[in-house]
C-alpha cells in the first residue's frame, strides 16, 4: 500500500527518505501531511522548543507530613490545611473514596 518516498527538507534542503513504515504510522495517527523536515532538523527544532520553554517542567514543591493512618513521615504535593487527614502513598490507595476528600 505505502511505498518509500524521497522528500526534501524545507529547513536544510537535504533529501530524506519517508519510508513505508513511517507513512503507515502517520496514517494510523491520522496525520494528513507528510513531514516537511528531515529527522535531524525535526530533532533540532524539538530541542530548540524545549529550551525556549525553559526545558523541563519545574518540579513541584513538596510538603512534609505525617501519615494520618500509619504515622510514617512522607511528603505531599500540596500544603495540608489540617482539617482533613493526609495519607502516605501506601495508605492512600486502599482508602474508600468518601474518606479521601
């Protein structure tokens, strides 16, 4: 169904192969356009976009707490208000939904 094609990169002008398996992948994902950039230029553009957005996502601030169930010291990604129980990862999962919030 798909046949290998040679395309020209709009960024650097080099020719690159858009092979049948890549075309099949594009079709499965619903992409209607062929790639306009070669793999090297796509990687460079992706790296540039990551750097312009500050790179990786900022880490969440974590707050130290004592688990209301087992007493273990742990951290949570929110500042506890003190009016509700706070659980460690191990104790949180088995709690019934009505007790979580």
